[in-house]
């Protein structure tokens, strides 16, 4: 079946503009995660959704970052007034959390470059 | 503060030999450890995992060892093959707010030389 997909694959924007990144999780996966990987860094947890709700937003780096998930499926990560330090690869992952642990499947990522 | 550390940014190994990738962690509350493999322009893919109650898990050419007292785990690949060249991330699972999240190390770039 189809894996996790993300769009766009690459995004170049000017400092101060807003951007929206999209994630389509694997069908039926209830949990959705956003991570980012800055140059030379590991994957940094941003936010987690169980269904449409986000019980853990502790990883969002600033109030310029927000995310939503609708219909228990697609999620969008919005970065307002982008800064150069927002440049990174943004990765989405999904898993089927049915009360137990289920490993996460990652999408290919969106490479964001803020000029 | 980095809770999961991979101190070797890169590792070069000859084809056919053993590759050993190392990972250290600081949080004793982690209950599961995973290794992910990542090729350029692709998302990480799951490779192998180990529960904190085990000290070894083997899957084909891949074996993960866990030393809880030292808060250290390692991934052994034997024999190493050219297709193993990739970035390997060590990850530790945590549970918070009903969610299972992962904390990743910075990765080790494994290069298999012919």
C-alpha cells in the first residue's frame, strides 16, 4: 500500500513569508508525528497527533509554528514569518497506535530553505 | 541537552567486514530503542529495535546489543554490503501524554568501501 507522502518535496521561500507543509499519513494510521532535521543535527520532535487532537505540542520551537490535522488523516504544518533558522528538512511519520506501541513510518520529507 | 548521542559522524568499513555503530543515552526511562536507516532524499526506514528488558536482538545480518548499566547500545552489521551505505540513526522511545515519540541521535554516516 501507499506510504507516507509529503508535499512539496522542496520549498524555497523568503524570510518573513508564511509556509504550509502537508503530510498524508498511511491510511488507517491514527497517530501522526512531525519532526525536523536541521543541517548536522538529528531528528527533532515537533508535535504529535492522536486522531485530530495534539496532546503534545511541547516540541514546537516557537509560536510561529502551528499544526492541524483534519478528519484523522491529512496534517499541515504552518510556519509563519519564516526565519533563516527554520531552514531544515521537515519529516512526517505515522503509526497505528491501538493502545500499544507501533513503530513509526516516515515520509520522504520537505526540504525548506528560507532565504 | 542531547539525550541520545551518536559520537561518530561517519564510519568507513570495507565490504565483507563487520560494521559497528554506537549510541549512548542518558534517560533511563527510555523503554525501547530503534535503529533507522536513511538514504539521501528519502525518509528514515526502520531497521531493528530492542526492548529495554533485552540485551540482544538479531535479524539477519543486523544485531543490536543493549547494555543498560552503561546506557549504551550498538548495531552490528555483518557482513557489510555496499547497499548498507547510508546514515544510521539511533532512536529511543518515550511515552508522554498517551503518545509514543522518538528521540533521535544525530546519525552516523556509514560508508562501505569495495
